[in-house]
C-alpha cells in the first residue's frame, strides 16, 4: 500500500511541494526552502545500521546487567541492535527525511534488547546518524493524530519536554534534537489521498486506504 501511494503520488509534477505543504500544517517550523528546487530521491524500506554510539552504550548496558542472557548477547560480536528498516526516505542535497508509515498499526514501544527504546526514538537516532551535515527530519504517515495511539502520545511528550528524548539519546546534540522534534510532522493518510491523481487505476488503492482508516 505504501509503495502504491508513493509511486502514484509522484506522477504529479508538484508532488513534493504538496507533501511539504501538508507537513508544514503540523510542523510550522519547517523551512520554506525545503519545498524549493528539484524533488528529492525516494527510497522505500531502506536498511539503516544501528548508530555506533548507541551500539557501544547498549552493549555496555547489557554487559553490566543482571540478566545472564543479555550478558552473553553483549559478548557476541554481532550488532546488538539490528538494522532499522525505514519505510520511506526522502533525500536531497541539504536534507534527509525518514518517514515511518502507520496505516493501521501503532508504533513499537520497545526493541528486542532495549525495553525503553521505542520506534520513534530509534528512527530519530538513525536519521541523525545518516544525515551528516544535512538537515535531519522525521515524519510519520498515520491513521490518526489523536492521543489513543502511542505514536501521538510519544511525539507530544517529546514536544512538551525535550529532556525526555535527550535523556534517551545522550550521544546526540541537544540543539539538533530540539530542532528535529519541532519539525516532526504527523500527516494523516486521509490528507494524502486528495493528492493522488484521479485515475481509475487508483480506485482500489483509495478504497483500501479508506477501509483501513475507517
């Protein structure tokens, strides 16, 4: 479904300006310049390795734990945290955007070896690692922005107290984290639908999205 929407959306010559316009409705701090120039490259389901600083800290945490299985896992040279699969990547010369697409499901609140590392935090850590000197951003395409979903609660918690995220990512620049959180956009699928070309071939895609979002 994500592939269908992204591919059909890109039929529009102004697809990038339209998507940025939606994001700015929910993240007004986004720079207007983001929509300028050529559209970014698009990559789906990119595999991104765990950030090195987190990997080191996580391995030490496990090695120091009282859990024998965790201590054994820490001694194993394989990466403690496997690669993150990013649903959608928008990449331009001056920015890198990771998008988590949630059409029906909620976010994961833990990873296999870190009960306190949620899916949003993991994506934020990875996009900051991958962006280099470019602007790093994290967005979500979601069913609903309301508080019944954990992703909405987590984003609101970070916005109201950036210290919560900083405490979980102490290896990241606090100013970069604060800027990234200001630019998080939760775009609903129902907002994306009107951007799709009105062609008969998309009728099934539209119907399935409408069924899932209710």
